[in-house]
């Protein structure tokens, strides 16, 4: 299961985050707001993943 998660992360999640960061970086007027929203969403995703998997163990 860990291999599947790593494949998903490297094939889909990392390029998607890179593309979103690229789009945010291009907009000079709202760059700080976009980065802040991206960070909040990433923290929220990590918290949800932790809550969903905390009872399952490794």
C-alpha cells in the first residue's frame, strides 16, 4: 500500500502542486494570498489524512 501511495504522490500530487504554485507565482498582485491559501489547503489535507488513518496503524 505504501508503494501505491508513493506512486500516486510522485505521478499526480507533486506535479499538481507544482502547477498550482506556478499559476500562483505568475499573478504578482495576489501572490501572497495564493500562497497562503495553498499552505492552508495543504495543512488541512495532512490533518484529514492523519485523522482518517490514525487508527489503522502501519
